[in-house]
C-alpha cells in the first residue's frame, strides 16, 4: 500500500512538473556571455555608446556582455564579422548609419547585402550634421555661403570628415544648385583641427563638436536636426528650408545576424525598450553630446530601409562628389 | 586654488591609481606586441566607475609607463616591446652584448623620466600657445613634415643607401594595401577580406622585430649569445651624463618628441625616428651609433616620453587627440560627461589640473619602478632560450591578435618576420621599411589633400606649397636634410675624399 502511495505521489509530481513547463517553450536564451562587436576603434562614438548601453543590457539579460572592437575598412571588417557570425544570438553588435547604407551603395566590392544579411533592432542616438564657417568670413551665413558658391563654383575649401558628410554636401548642392569642393579628412577631429588652423574655409561636421568650432571663432551656418542651436538661434535649420536631412543623422544601430531565431530578436527589442525608459541612459548619452533618439523593432527596420532609398537617389546623382577619385 | 588642487593630488586614491597605471603600462609595453594603447583600451571599462580625475590619472600612468616599458626587452633581447622602442634596440642591445645592459637600462629609465618630465612641464606651462602652434600645420605642412621624417633613412642605411631607399619604398608601398577611404577602392587586397583593413604598422613591426628575432634564435640555448656580464655603474654617473654632459642632446630630443607629439595623428614612432636621426646627424661620432652609443638611447627614450605631454596638449586645449592613446583618454572623459577642449578648463578645471599634476606622479612612479626593477629585468638574460622563445612568441601572437582581434594579423606578423630574416641575410636594413611604413599614410593622405586644396584654389601644386610660409620653411628644411644625409653617408664621403 505504502509503495502505491509513493508511486502515486511521484507520478503526480511528474505530471505537475510537466504541466508547469510549456510544451513548446522558447529555448532559454541567453545562458552564456554575449559578444558585442563594435566595428570601430575604442574611444570612437560607436564604442562610447556601446559601452554606455551594454551594461544595462547585461543587467536585463542576466549574462555578461563582452565588447570586442574589430575596426578596419570603415567598419566593414566588424560588420561582416557580425553578419557572418553563428546565428545563435551570442554574437551581436552595432554599426553606424548612414555610413553602412552609403558604403553598400557606392562600394561595389562591399560583401554585405544590406537587406539580407542583418536585422536592425534599435538605436538610442541620431546626431545630425551641420555646416560651419568662420564668423568673420564673407560666407558666414547660409545665404552668403550659397551666394558665394553661385559666383565662385566650388571656390571654397570645404572640409569634411567622411562619406556621410559628403552625402550631406551633395544634398545641399542638389537643393541649391551649387557646386561645393570637398577636402577629405579622416575624422571630425581632423576637420576641427584644419578649421581652427585656418586651412579650410567651411566645414560639414556633427552637431556634437560645436564647442570646438566656436572656440576658434567659427559658428554654425546651417543646423541639422529639428531643434535650433541654443547658442546660435540665427543659424537656420536645414529642415526649415524644406531640406530634410534626417536620413543622414548618425545613428548607432544594434544588430544581429539575419538568421538569428525570432525569440532572440524579440527579447533584445524588449530589453532595448526597457533600457530606453531608464533616465540615466539618456543623461549619459547626452553627456557625450549625442542627440537622444530612441526607436526599435519594425520602426527601426523601416527607417533603415527608407533611408537607404533616399541615400541611393542622391548618391547616384552625385557619385563623383561622394566617391573621390584623387 | 593651486594649493587646494595639490592637496587633492596627494591623496591615496590618486597616488595608488597613477602608480598602478604606470606599472601596468610598463608591463604591457614590455610584452612584445602589446603597447600603451592596447592596455588603455583593455582597462577603459574599468575607469567608468572612477571619478574623472582618477580615470585620467590611471590611464595617464598606463600611457607614460607604456612609453618606457618597451625599452626593457629592446635592450635586453633586441625585441622592442613597441614601435617607439625600435631605436632604443639599435644601441641598447649592442650595449647588452658588451656587458653594459645595466648601463643601458639606466640610460633608458633616466632619459624616459627626464623626457617625460619635460613634456608634462610643457603641458602644464604652455598648453594654449603650443596648441595654437600645432594648428598652423595644415595638410601641406604635415606632408612635408612626413617627408622630412623619411630622410632619417639616410642614417639607418648602413653601407648601401640604395638598399635603404628600396626598403623605405617597400614600407611606403606596403602601407597602401587596404581600402582607400576616399575612393572606396581596394588596393592590392586580391579579394582577401582581411587585407581590406590594410596592414597595421604595429603588426608589421612586431613581425620584423619580434618574430624575426625569435626565429633567428631558434636553436640557441641561452637568451644571450654571449657571456653574460653585468658591469656595475652608478646611477648618478648616468644622470650627470644626461643632464650635464649631454644637455643639448637631451633638450633637443625632448623638444622634438614634444613638438611631434603635439601634431595630431603623427604619433610616437615618427618622433623617435626623427630624434634618433637628428642625434646621429649632429654627433661627432655618427659611426658609433648602432654599436652601443648611449646617445642613441637618450635621444630615443627622451623623445618618446616627451611625446606623452605633447600629445595631451591639443587634447586638453582643443579636444583633438595627438595620438591613439590620448583618444582613449578622451573617451574615458566623455563617458563622465566631460568633453575635452576649451570647455574642460572652464567647466571642470579641477579635473584638468589634478590630472596634469598627477602626471608628475606617474613619472616619479615610473622612475622608481625602472630604477629598482633593473636588477630583476636582467634575469631575462639568464632564461634558457627554449623557454624564452615560446614565451615571447606566445605573447607576440597574442599581441598581434589583440591589435584588431583578427587571426589574420598573426599570419601577417609571422610572414613579415620570415621575410625580414631573408632580407637581413641579404643585408637589407629593415628599419627603413618601418620608417616608410609609419610615415606612408601621413604623407599620402596629406599629399592628396594638398592636391585637392591647390586644385580648388586653381593653383599648381608647387606654387601652392611655396606661397605658404611654413611650407616654404619645411621645403628648405627638407632639401637641407636630404643634402646632409647624402653627405653623411660613408660611401658618399669616401667618393668625395677619393
């Protein structure tokens, strides 16, 4: 009798334990350290943003996140490492838009298929690009800058720090029907140095370096984004002129390889949304002069693809200005 | 204000972190393939929890220690821990072979200490004016400066200047491999993705100096291929020699290091090559360079540590990093919500000044560790070769991998090492290759910018250069240096005498 009771209890326990587990449950993820690839050097903007965000993800997911910098070829090496990683959810990473779209469009040798190789999950930043000029120059407003270029096509040394800046330059050329001649530098820091040394006449650079420009007697002549520059309210917004440059805002986008299981992407989006509601995240990102802008999931994916089409249109028209041949 | 700040410098946490950073910097740089920038990247996340001045003092220590540490293995086993220690090996290792390793290590630590002090003193006293001088160097001037640096191959050429020119040209060429960022064109990548990122000068230098040295040593039993002697020397003798007998050499090398450090994006390697070349050019006995002349160590080590103060100047004054290591320090500050540049001195002067004063602590720490460590460093020479080769090679493999987290870099280093051995057998000097490699991007990118700028201003290239006063001075300097190095070459001298 006793044996039967014990057996019944054991059977009941087994049934209960089975009932408590859903029959078609998502596998437990994550259970081990996640590698977060940053395709740029340590100390860069994408790296800084990743190092701010990743600890919050780590806390929410309950596993360690290991940030690995894989710089080279303007992010291509690291981006391909993410795209070609095992799609098990343990290798994720970030890339910078719009650089990734531009590279895929203008660089025929880029192995990445923008639409097929990656899932675009979320971003926390969208930092606009602006135009700057010396305050004492003849072209110290956008109006004068355009007028000067109409009179002297391509006559100013326009410093820019990358392909995204050249697309903005091409967008402005297209809108005003002018020709701008660019001098290409490796980074925004180099553009600022050239500006402060008086080696260039005007520049395209992110909103985040305004204080460095101002210290050398420069000021914005056209401001990216949706809010006017607090210190220079006279600088018009590109948007006010009907020139929408949102697609060129620099976004550091969280991604996974294309074939990652749906539950991994869903969980990451869920965590991204949760992290976006933590006030410190915004404070920390704004402290490094990023413009806070959160979007995730389907919206993020749609934005990336819409921006691709816009960049493609302008890039095809102004390829020679964007892809320098000398 | 100053007294209050000094009180905040001499507190336990600043002292401890600055010292710890310096120690880690020395250790990392002494390991072949690792360097200060790698150590700083690795420890960057650790600094997020620290107060900003502590984070900077810690990373500043790593940077300062890293500039010295590479010289230890350069002197003892002819394996420079990093590119900046390359020239130290030229004279340091011959001194070790002569049983003067202790003397060489004293020269290295004292030259590093005084050079570091020189740089940080300039940082504290002259940041704004020096930063504005650096800004005067635009693309044409940077290009010409790179070309002036290239003339140093005249000093490193040995007996056959054409072989040196060939090697420098090879270095210039190898650095062009990879994706050209302006045109998106892939140069000499042969469809290999790993090559699209280009070849890193760190990886190639690691191959040439570390892998090659280890490959050559295979089969030897002891680290030193000579009877190990440790000739005693008083530290005060070395200090007197650097500061009193060779004041001019020390000041000139430190000044070169400081100045080249200030110019953004040039880095310590160029500073060291230039200072070493200049020391040899101005020496009464240039033939003793490369054969154990302490002046070579003084020039190289005082220059590379003076770079630290120099590279920090544009970062603190205008937010433009002078080197990759300093860029990481800038990143550490941004995560604390502090942007380097003019805002730093107006919004958080405490952070800026505590950091600058704490850099003096890192120098003191480095000096103490260097002086008291000499006794222990020499033990490396007593290790059996069959232990040393695998250990150094393992570190070198790890170092090559850690630069970009790419296995292909290890392969590049190993191939560079093998090719270097063949080239050395054929009596091709390998140092000009590194000089060409390090300067290639600087020259090429600024040449292209200058061509763009001249075109936009509708001038021809030469007229554009000559109408810029600073460029004109550099053109004259370049012609002067080429002439000097041509006449310094033993073969040319001989021909002239005949």
